[in-house]
C-alpha cells in the first residue's frame, strides 16, 4: 500500500500575542503540557527576574534557573541541575541564547521544551537547533523541536529594537537559502523537500512585502510567525537547508574571523543580499535591499564596520564553515581578486 501521508513534528501550541507570559500557567495546562505547573523555568540575565516574578503566582510548583551565556558547558550544567527532581517540561524564557541553552538541556534530560521568546533576533525560537559556544567556537547542535512556542509582544516591545530588527534579516535570508538549495538540486541532484521549502518561503515573503515596522503589532506578529515557520521548515526536512545557504556560510565565517561584528540576523541578511547579487537576480536583490534598508539593517560590509579586505577574507573562508553544502559561493568558486571585484560592483548596485 502506498504511503498516503507523512507525520510532521510540530509544536502542540503556538501563541503570538500580548500578555502571553502572564498566561503561561493556563497555556501549559490547556495544552496538557503541565497541569500543575511542575516545570523547570530557565530565564536569562536581562528581563529574567521581572519575568520570574510575573509567572511565579501561576506556576506554584516551578523551579527557576538562570542561563548565563550560550555555552555548551553551561547547557550541560543546567542539564545536570534538572536531574534533581522530575519535571513535566523545561520552559525557556528569553532571547535566543536562553532558549538555546534550555533546548539543549531539555534534550539531555529527555524532557519536552517550551520556547517563550521575548525577542525576535533569529529563527531559533522554534527550530530543532541550538547554537552554543564550545572552546570559543560557536557550533550548531541538533535538539528536539519545542513542544510549544510562545511569543509575548509586550516583552518584544520592551526589548532591544536592534536585536528584534535583526530577525528580519534572518527570515528574508530564506529566499537566498532556498535558491542555493535549488542550485544544489540542479548541479548535484540534491533532493529538495517541497513542504519545507514552502514553509520557509511563505514566512520570508510575508516579511519581505509587509509595509509595517517594529512599532506595528501586525508586522511584529508576521515576523514572529515567519521565524516560527522557518524553524518548522528545518524540522520538516531534518536539515537547516531551507534557512541556511551561502548567506549563513558568510555569517559563520565573519563570526569565526571577526567575532562581535554583528548579530546572527544582521549578518544573515547581509550574506543573503550579497549571494543574491552573485546569483544575478536583480529583482530579488532590489526587493531584499529595499526591505533591509527600510528596517535600518546593514547592507554593506562597511555598515558593520568591516573593510572590503575583511569581507573578501570571510567569503573566501565561508565554504569551510559548511563543507558538505553546495551554494552559489561553491558554484562560482571565485578567487579573492574576483570576490573583491564583485564586492565593488555589489556596493555600487546597493548604493544606487
């Protein structure tokens, strides 16, 4: 008998609205995740204490932990602490670093994880990946997809505007990542998962063409849903392919060579724009450049304080960050001098 359908891992609950953190106890109970609030709550060092005070009355049986930095050692230490007693779930509340630590620690203990995002910097809020630093190097670790994803627009609004805007770059970078995936299919016969591609593309297109900004709840909701769709796309196909191509190779290269240059989403957006230029897609280049400009995100290396030579070095190094991945960077296989010439053309095109 033919296989008529496939099962897809997806969160039991997705909530994007104001006041979601205050309703956390009811959300966990209604979703049959934890009827009595017997959970381990992991908060970040920023808004952590404020959040903890807000939800304590509704989670009487919860234990609270603070995540300090997104390191593998820190995530393992948290995992060890979670062994002290039995929990229904781990609830990670905060930005991407806190959520990643909670995801990894929950996986190590075999516990379901609830992602409560107070910032929209990247698609890690719903992805099956945790980005953690080990021995000074950031690595990506496979984890279980969150059992629930909650985004509280009140906390997003009170957070860093720069960090939230960065999520825009991480979503629209899917357009470039998907083009790289199609290129790998054409050149190497790599299979493309249509459902994963559809999820990643839908979120990116919604953000790309939305006229609003971070002061508009409608736009912020679309951004949050776009990031969630991106995470689900990765879970559907079991790879980061729908959201990571040459754009992320450049991002990881800059992170490795020039740490602290920019955030994940800022670098992903810049990398996607440059890769789209290399691909010769003028229409997409214009759309993506206009979107990044409208939201005050970097479009050139200089916008992030990088020199042309540093960016050329990053592009040359980029393929080493994902040796198994075929993108426009591997396809063109440009020499440093050729990258420098392309960068000059790119800068003129974006400035014009």
